[in-house]
């Protein structure tokens, strides 16, 4: 095979959690660990697996982790859904003449990565996005597999995880990790596209490494191989056409089926007290509908692509801009998904959403209690949520209502309020997740007011502890039969991915109802299979 010139291979994502490790937990001691695995996982054949892998098993008799790479690309796996990050970076870098290859899911495409790397005319830089990772161990595991291919491979990290590490601990945190896991470069800015471009120019001899910002290095050619940290500089998000041209249709993206993820904004104008995003994003930035139109034209000219997921955190804010986008969408023929601040829609908007192809939206309800919402600084009432949800119901737009359990002020009664909201408003899909306490959020500044202590998933406050919230999560899940629970780690994307794979929404609802029913049986201590499941999961459009 003729050697090809590749400048960078981008590893966009990989399987974040190894579910197989949970399968070794003792089944006869279910009460000890059920809060850890349910309702995110479901037991089948003495293994605890994801909902998608449960479907895989009943369709094919095999699990994702048990098959080879070619078959993995045909199996259902949420990380096979094309990421926005990899495609965005490739779209940005190609304007500078770089040859870019994307590995969308490292665990499904390791064989493709190996061939690309080994068949390159010279060793390319390998970039790893850490956006979905929560620990250095995951990153280290990927780098170890890379080193098995070439011990001298140049490896660069970027993305949300390393940015979070920098924000909370400073650049000094990277030296030990880079030495331990044998990584060459870390680009720690929130928006690191320009820094990556400059690193690539440096590696080609076209830029001095001193000009690279937000950059750590362990490279024999830089400062004699000693740990190097450049100066920090804020990078604004790249949204305008002058910064990121609409070249999606020219990318090499064999992993794409019919769905692509894009953004029309960065940051968030709200300041929910549990969320760090408004701070780390450095503000709220949007582009006008003319820029969006150019990107839609490019994306929808990709063969087979007719679905888009807009990842903007506040897609329908401000309302005037949202209406302009909806009018723009009417010029095209595609289906779409997005986040939605449902308190800001009216009947005319929701009708336009339906008419322009909206198939599903994510609602950050968080709580159905006004006091808890006030503590969260959500600036919304339950009545406003209910009014918006009822409009979505009226126009038959599917949505997932996400609830966070255990925030300061939470009690058993406020948990019951969530159940009441789901039932009274005919919520079709919902998700449950425990509050995650971060020290770079505004609730941390008010921790003494609520008696809040601990960090991450281990916390307690005056009205609840993490353990109590976990127990109540399972109680709520077990009590609700009128609505369909979806794993909060995949949420709306789970539904969009199954739709991308050819399942109808009726099939998705039917499958998830059956999965929920099986999990409820397992939570009660009965490890029985679900009769008749194969009849459901075999159907596709």
C-alpha cells in the first residue's frame, strides 16, 4: 500500500466506562451495590451491560466487547455516534492545508487507527480529546495502547478534562501525569483549536514553540526535554466563517451514518449554581442565521446526512434569534434534535419546531420544586415548566426531562414533587441523576449556608446525603410506570442514535419500556430475563 501523508490523527472519543468490571460484583449482595449500577446498567447472562449492549445481545447473541473491530462498528454503541469535537477540529485544521484523519470511537476503530498511522509517509501527530473523560487512568490506558504501536509516537491532549484540571489545579498538575503516562503535549485552554494549529506548525518547522499558548510539553527538542509550560491566554470560541469555514462536506468521515452534530453558539447566559460551564466557557457567544445557513448547506450536502443534533446549551435563547433559525430551517429538508429551555417557548414556536423537523429535545428540568429551583438559581417556576411541556405534548414533539436529585434543599417531599410533575404533565421520557458537587460552581460559595461538605459524588448537606439521594433515585425509578426512564449519561443522544440507526420512535419507546421493566425486577432482587424481548428489538425501519 502506498504511503500517505497524514499530519494528524484525531481520537475524538472512546468507551468511557468499562461495564465489564461491574459484572464481577457479587450477585447475592445486590443491596450493597445496586445504587452504583442501576438503572444505568441491566443484567443479562450474568453480565451487567449498557442498555444498548442489552439490545445488541438480544438482536445478535453477542456483546460489543466480545467481537472484533469490524463487527463493533456495526454494533450499537453510543460512542459510535459521530462526535462534534473531532469533526469541528478537522473542519478547522483543513483550511491551513493539514491532512486530518478522525478516529471517532477508538474502541471501535483501533484497527483503522493502526493502519492510518503505519501507512502514513511520516509519523503523524496523534491528538486525543479528553472531553468525555473523568480520570487520568482512562487517558493513560489509551496512551499505553498507542505506545504499543510506536513508542516514539507524538501524543497531544486537549479537551474539557485537561481544561478542568488546569482550572482547578494549575499547569503544574500535568508534569507528573505526562511523565507517568508518557505524553508529549497538553493543550489546556477551553478553546484550544488555535493552540493545536500552532503546535502542528511548530512540528513542521514553521512556528517557534515559544509562540504556542496554553501549552505544556515534555519533548527532547523543547528546553532539552525538561517540563515546559508556555504562557496562558484566553481563546475566544471559533464560530464565524472567517475562523471556521463550512467545509464539512469535504471531510473524510466514513463513520457518519445520517446524523451530524454541530453548534451555533458557545457558552451559556444562565448561571445555574450547580454548573461550571458559564465560567469555564468565558461568556456566551452566538452567530447569526446567515452563518448557520452556510454550515447547514455544507453539512446537508454530505451523502446520506439528513439529521442534525445542535449541541448549543441554550439553543432557543434569545427567542428572536430562535425564530429566525426556525425560519431558516424551513428552507431545508432535515430532522433535528437540541437542548431546549422550555420555559421560553410559545405555541407558535413549538408549531414551527414540529414543522421544521424537530424530533426531540433535552429539557434540563432538574427539579419540580420551586424552592430547590430557587436554590439552583434556575430562574424558572414549575408552572412555566409545565406550560412548556404541555405545548410539546400538544404538538407531539418527543423530549427527555432530566432531573437532578439531592441538591441543597432537597428532601423526601421534593423528590415526591418530581414524581407528581412527571405524572401530572404526561412526561414521556425522563432521566435521574444525583447532584455532583464541584468546587468551581457558585453553590460552593454558599456551602456554609446549606451545610454542604464533601466533593464530587460524595457529599452531604443539611437535608440530604449522597447515599440518601441514591436510594431515593431507585425509589423514584421504581415508582414511576407512566414515563420511560433513559440513562442520564446518554439521555437524548441515546434516542437520536437509535433513530439514526433506523429504529422508529415507537420501537425506541417499546424497547426502553421493556428494559426499565427488567431493571425494576432486578432491583427487587430477582435476576430474571425479560420474556419476549427479542420480539421487540428485532424491528427496524
